[in-house]
C-alpha cells in the first residue's frame, strides 16, 4: 500500500479496517489532502468523511481534490466562539495554544495571525455526522488536544478508533496525561507509535494482536514521498530518453546539414572556379577584341590619311603614275598580306586558346588522378595494416599451438593428467579452429582487397597512358603551330623589307608630306605586329616549358604508380606467406588432433585393461569365497565329536 501519513498511522488503521470497502472518518487538523494525510489512503479506497482545516490555502486544496468529503474551515475547541490562529512558516505547526504560540513568536516563526471560528465536536456531530457510524477520528491540533476533547460528549461522539497526537509539538515529550482522563470512560488505549496514541471504543472488536507491532516490511508499504520520487525519477528518465532521442535526431540532422553544406561548398567552389575561368577567358577575349579594334582603327586611320595624301598630291603624281601604280600594287599586296597575317594571328590565337583550355582540362584530370592515387595509397596502407594484424594473429595462434604441444608433450603417463590435458587441448583446438576460420575469412578479405587494389592500379595506369598519349599529340600540334608561326614571322619580315624598299623609293621622290607620314605609320604598325608575333612566340616557348614540366610531373606519377605496383606485389607476397603460415597452422592443428586421438585411444586401452583387471578381481574373489566356505565346512566337521551324530 501507499502510506500518506506522517508516521504510518494509516498502516495501523488499514490493519484494523482491512477488507472494509466503505467507511467514514473525521479528521480534525486535516492539513494537506495528500502530504502527511491519515485519510488519503482510505479516500482512495472509496471512503469519505469530514475534514476540519482553518488555514485558507490548505482548505482550498481540500476543496479542490476531496469532492466526496465535507470540508470545514473552522477550528475545534471546548466551546463555540472565536480565536486567533498563529500561522507559522512550516506546514502543520500552526496552533491555537497561546503558550506554544508565544514561543513561536519569540522565535520569529509566526508569519500571520488569523481570526478563526471555533466549534465543538458535539456541533460537528449534530450538523454533519448525524446517525452515521464514524470508523475513526484523528486529532492533530498542535497542543490544543485537551480543549478539542473537552467539547465532546463521548456518549454521542463515538468513533470506533481515536488517533490523537500525544507529544509536545516537534518533541518526544508526552502530553497525554493532560487529556487522557477525558476518554477512559468510553475508550481503551491499545497502541503508541512514538507520536500518536491509539484508542479503541470499549466493545469494538478488532484484531489487537495485529496492532502490537509497528509497521514493517510485511505490510508492503511505499511512502508517498518515495512514490513521488520514483514517479519523478521515471519522468526524468523518460524525459532524458526523449531529450537523448531529440539530441541524436538533431545530431543526425546536423550531420546531414553539414554534409549538404560540404557538398554545396564543393559545388560552389567548382562553380566559382568555372566562373573565374570563364571570367579570365572573357577578359582575354575582350582584351584581344580591343587590340583588334585598335589595330583596325589604326589601319583605317592610316588608310584615310594615305587617301587624303593621294587626293592632295594627285596632280603632282601624274607624271609618276606608273611608279605610283606600282607602289599602289605593292601597298595592296602588303595590305592583303597584312590581312592574311591578321587572319593567321586570329587563327593562331584561337588555336592557342583551345590548347590552353585543353591544357587546363588535362591539368584538372591530373589533379583528379593524383587524388585517386592518394586514396589508393590510403587503401593500401589500410590493407598493409590489416595484413600485419592478420600476421600478428597467426603468429600468436602459432605460438599458442606450440605452447599447447609443449604442454601436451610434458604431461606424464598418468590417466587422469592425460584426460585433463586432453580436455584442455580439445578446448584449445576448438578455439584454434574458430580462430583459423576467422583468419581464413580475414585472408580472403585481404586477397579481395589486393585484387581490387591491383585492378584500380591497372585502371589508373591505363588512364595515365591515355593522358600521356593525349599530351604527346598536343605536343605535336604545338610543334606544328610553332613551325607555322615561324613561317609567318619570316613572311612578315620579308613584307617588312618590301615596305622598307617602297618607303625608300617614295622618300627619294618626295622630301616629306602626308604620304611620308602614312608610310611611317604603316611601318610602326608593322613593327607592332612583329612585336605581337614575338610575344606569341614567347608564349609558345612558355607553353613548351609548361609541357615539359607537366611531362616531368607525369613521369613522377608513373614512377609512383610503379612503386604502388611494387607495394601491391609485396603485399601479395606477404599474403602468400600468410597463406603458407596458415597451412602450417592447419598442419599443426592436424598433428594436435592426431595426438588427441592417440590420447583417446590410450585412455580406451586403459579403460579396457581396468575392466579386465576388475573382472579378474571378481573371479579371484569368488574363488576365495568358495575356499573359505570349504574351510568352514571342514572346520565344522573337525569340531564335531565322534558319534555325536547318532543321538
């Protein structure tokens, strides 16, 4: 049962009223409806009664949860009237006793003094009890018990059992001698629990023997505070589990978000790299277009100036028409050559851009291949660690088997010792078989990892070969473009020399003027073109150097792959050695099994020899018993006097 009372008073009452489904009680000084309540256990069983409690807050609690009970916000005394209740900070210690109240005031414990109505027990019986039988009445009024009992006519106020607090508040000093004489005409004392005295009405029949011992483990008691603590502990446990689940869900969600964020960051980085590359390409294209536009504008300006010079000097040059026509033809050829050269430059530029894009793509592929090699390095390191672990386990098992064999060889010929050794070796053999099975699985897994690593290495080597072939093809293209560019440079130099000759002839014909200036501008433009060609040539030289650096990096990666291949071969060799060691271990286990079989055979032989010895012993014992019987018969014959058998 759950005990709500302060001192297990409800346990004693349950012994008295055990099995009684319904009943009625009166609680004077009821206090809280649950904590330290003598009546809550019975209210939970279906009983009802009267609760007397003057303190407003406690009375409100009773009104809220005790709807079957009659709750009275009054005090009980010797006469009807009014009084002052000294209300203290501690629950259950408020009192009407003036001397106790003065002590509380001197100690600073009184928080409020409440004017209360006082009624008598006779009044409560007349107004609320009537003819009902009251099973028990509890009185706990903090030193005011004598006044409460003085207001009762116990010929009419007749509960079957009285429970009355009988000590000075908060002390073991007894006070029952102040009021017990008021009860003894109608009640008999039968139990004291250290705080309360129990009285039974004369003539009330109950099991007094059951009330002679205090509450104990056989009452199957759970104190209400303990129940609350267990419930709170269970609630905290459930709440902790919920929080743990929420935390795990939050951590999982956080991990997913972190993974998504990592993926998004990687994607953003890739997009950002692509955007930067596109931005660089756009800037380069914009710069090239601006250069081309500037070149076109320069040529146009030169042409316009030259045309104006032609118009201005037309009359002066009529005498030199043939020479001028020849010069114009040369200029047209130069313009055509310049246009073709410009187209060739544009074509070379596009080819160079394409080659640079291919080079960047190859570089990215190489970086990816390097990451793949690093991952394979990690896998091979893990595989090597696994092989070392397997080898250590095999060495440990081999050492254990050698120790077991040594132990078996050191056993003496005694049957009991041989039997114990056999059992130990049999257990060790079983463990060895289990360990060998696990090692076999580990070896198979290691071999599978080696095969996968070898396949990955071959695939990576194939990729390297393909990338190397592509780079060699790219090198051929670059060499061809470099040759074409050099031919273009030679043609440009030849054109420059032709223009220089034309300029020399015109300079001989004219001392100056706009034509001379136009030729100078054309010469400057040709010089700028030559400078651009030289820059392109330098760029090609840089690209060739980058190619050689990339080729060196490829050679280094190929060397690393060869080293990885060697490491794989060494790992395979180690695995073969482990396989041989495993086979040797199996042979050792077979030898141990054969030795166990020989021990079993030896034990069976000894059992048969023991059985034969036992049978021989029984045969000899039977012969010995037969000889004894014959000796007894002979002794009896010798002991009988001659002629005694005739009487």
